[in-house]
C-alpha cells in the first residue's frame, strides 16, 4: 500500500528534514510554502498578534512499510531541541489509491500493480 506523508515544519528546519530524508533513502519530496496557526492561535509579540505563521509543507509518497521510519526521521530533524517546542509542526498520513508518472504513463496502484496508461 502507498501512503502520502505531509509534514508541516518550521522554515528553518526544512534543510535538515530534506537532508535527513535524502540520507534515509527518500529523495523524492515536494515542497510548498504555507502559512497557518496551531492550537495556540498564532503568536503575540507586544501588541501585535500574528495568526498566520510561515511554515513549509513537505509531501512524500512512500510504501506503507516505511511509514514509521519516515515519521521518526522527519520528527527527529524537525524538532526544536531535545524536547521540541510549540510550532514545530504536524505530520499527516493518508492512503494513496493510485499514482501516475506523467513522463512514462505508468499507473501504480495501492496493491503495487503497475500498468501503462494509453494517452
């Protein structure tokens, strides 16, 4: 089965996470600049409240058997200090039913079946 891992991380931790994923054998990652807030509803500095904090979302599709290893790799690289801090991010896991490679026309299913798609 294929799964999609979406990790929301601090911008200053992105390079560490990408390097860790590369070293772990997962070089294929899509990166998005995003903004949002967590349970703490943003951050207040003086009289100004910032409710949209810049973050980066990393998206990777992997085999389900690699899920725990990938999550631990991301968490270790994205965590601030030894214990972590508010705003370090979140990781979301979803099932991928089908995946298509545009250049080759290959369709890969969750069952691991490969087939060429006529275009």
